[in-house]
């Protein structure tokens, strides 16, 4: 409850600063609309925003699911095989040197303007954080626990299934929290490059028509969606780790 009050307090404080900035500078509303104008635009276009928010939420959800599964499976394979680690880990690190955002036009060319390119973009942007965080958890099991498992003649996969994977669940939760923040970024960037629906598309459309209030309303909707996703993932990760 205190966290909710704190979040509401921060939100109200931010709105007051925003409104004060509009009053003090006298900036035109088409450059920086007031919070009231943004709220009115959000209400007037609520159905349009909701329709596009559903599209973006679907892209983010699918990207988060697929990216988490791929990242978790990759991390387990890397932790189980030193040869796989030596071959694959340098490639994963190298891929992070390539700006993922620059791949958006290529993905649109390959997968088209539909949902596939946006989901792929979201997967690419969260794949490495999930893999890296989970791999760290899998490889940081206390040595005495592993030694005890070996004295009991446990196989490599028994150790992985019964010791390493349960021990690494908090690390996977950390990776998922990062993924929950990054996945919407990937989806929206994909929509900016080429789309006919989604909050990213709506922001570009509103900006092109000088409807800055609608653009801000779409942006705030995306931010609230990301915060809600992060909170849900954090709660689920904490509950799962305790179990």
C-alpha cells in the first residue's frame, strides 16, 4: 500500500511540474500540451488508443513469452556444455555490439508489416538479458552443494534439474524484469519502421498530423502498460521463487 501511495505521489508531483512548465514558458500546445489537454485527448480517442494498445500488448506478450523460452533453454544448454559455451557465448556477446534498432528495417523486409516483425524485434531485444541472467544463476551454485551431489553419483542432468535450475530461478526472475521493460521498446521500434496498427504507429500518425496531445496520450498509455507488465512480472517472479 505504501508503494502505491508513493507511486501516486510521484505521479502527481510529475504532473504538477509538467503543468507549471506549460504555464511558465507559455509554450504552444502543439509543442507541449498541458496534462489536461492530454487527458482530454486520451478520453476523446479512448477507443482508438485501446484498439492500438491491444495490438502492441499482443506483440509484447508474444515477444516476452518466446524470448523467455528461448533465453532459458539457451542458458541451460550453455551451463550444461562447456563446448556449447565456448562456441555460442562469444556469438551472443558479438550480437550485442550490433544495434538491435538497426535491424528493424531488415526484419520488416523479411517478415513484412504484420505482427511477426514486431514480435521478432521484441524477442531479439530481450533474448540476451534473459539468457545472461539465467546463465549466471545456473553457474553460481555453491560448490559444496555440487560436491555433495557428485558424492551421491548424481548425473549431470539430475544436478541440472534438481539443483541448478531451482537455484537459478531468482536470476531468471531478474532477467524477466529486464525483459518486461525492454520488450515494449522492441515492439514499438518495429511499429515505427512499418506498421498499420499499434501504439508506435499511432504516435507517428499523431505526430505527422500535429496532434501532439494524442501522441502524448499514446506515449503515456505505453508507459502505463510497461509499468503494469513490470509489476506483474515482478510479483509472479517473487511468488515463483518463494515456491
